[in-house]
């Protein structure tokens, strides 16, 4: 276990109980994502947390591999899926690179509210591209604080981490993230923001 897993293990119950901060945007993201889904599709969601979104998508696809580094998040995800009678979600404790999905095996990969927490974004984006089928889609939602006054949060991160209030957060801009996604071999089809100072960036990108 590393410090990141432990942080999310400690936060899992509170995270599961917390309300969605912007319900309209959440519903819009679900709907725009589901437009791409068909019942034969194989999906992978990394950083799935408590499985709330996987449970919403499961009725629209064949199977979802839902992975996360936090065992406690996954425990909640498994019971959430059980309560919703969703039998086509397999939860596993792993990173995307550790999971080692077969090349070109996935129709869609989802990384929601997780990319700004990842140290080696290039490895993750390259891995998303490797495991997607040609034409497959990558759906992400990422806190991009780089051009916002909220970027100054970086000065609070060390204290927030010490007080167990915050995970490591990487400050990136919308331009940086979109450039990195394109460089990994994607064409961006949908891009919009919401949230405080518009920092939450939703992207649907297609593997070229
Ligand atoms: C802010 S939560 C988001 C959870 C969920 N995707 C959602 O939108 O509600 C971030 C999640 O990412 C997980 N996480 C953080 N770093 C990760 C990594 N490198 N690989 C996989 N999961 C990771 C955490 O354990 C946590 O469950």
C-alpha cells in the first residue's frame, strides 16, 4: 500500500456519502457518454472510486472492468453494484498500468476525476491508447486548475496532505491536458467545462 491508497481508503466512506456537486453536469456527462455505448461494448474505468458511475453505465454495455488503487473504495463499489443487481462489473484493485489489459481490447476507457491525481500522466494516456480498439473512446473529467485562481491551491497541498485533508494534486491547464491527450493519439470530439471557475474539464476523445 502506498500513501495515496491509504488516503483514499480513509476517505472512502465519506466520499460515498458526499453529494454530487453539480447534478446537471453529472447527468449531462452520463448522457453524452452513453450516446457512444452499445450493448456489446467492453469498458474499463480507472480510478472508479465507489463505482457510482460504473453502476449507471453498466446497463448500457456488455462489461465494465472497474479498477481503483483503494480497496475500501472498491468494497463500497462492490456492494453498490450488488444492491443495483449489476453483475457485469468486475472490480479490481490496481492502477491502469498494473492492470495490463490486452492491447486493443477495450471499446471505451473512462478516467473520471482522477487524471489530476496521477504522477505519470504520459504513461497513463499512452496506456489508454494502447488498450483501446482503433476508434475507441476515452472519456475523462479532470480538475484543470492551471489558468484559474484556484491554481494557488498548490501552496496549500503540502499542509493539506499533512492534515490528511488533500491528496497530491497536480496543477495542469486545459491546454496542457488537451495537448497531452492529442499527443497520445486522440482526436477530441467533446470538450466543455463546469464547476467553480470552470475548472472541471469534460472530454470525450476518439483514438485515431
Ligand atoms: C476523486 S476520486 C474519483 C472517483 C470516481 N472516479 C468519481 O468520479 O467519483 C479519485 C479516485 O481515484 C483513485 N486513484 C487515485 N490515483 C489512482 C491511480 N493512480 N490509479 C487508479 N486509481 C487511482 C482513488 O483511490 C479514488 O478512488
